């Protein structure tokens, strides 16, 4: 797959996220313990066909 773009589909419920150039992201956990979640979308091309995958993350903050 040739990477094209990273999108934020659903922001974290409690923490913060920053999307960076090249498909990287920085997640900052909330100060309180508990579960946080967010969703990203990776877009790209394979064999001249565009496509995407949604990635759902669940984070346990201790």
C-alpha cells in the first residue's frame, strides 16, 4: 500500500490526539485513570486502487 493520508474519524473521549505529517500521531492520555478510545482512518493506494481502513483504538490509562 502507498500511504496517502491519515484522518481523525472520532476524537478521543478524554485524551488528546495530534496528527502528524506522514501518517504519525501523538496521543496524550488524560490525567485521570480509565478507558479512552478514538478512531483513525488510513487512506492509500494498492494496485492503482484507492482504499482505506478504519482503526479503532481503546486505551487503558492507569
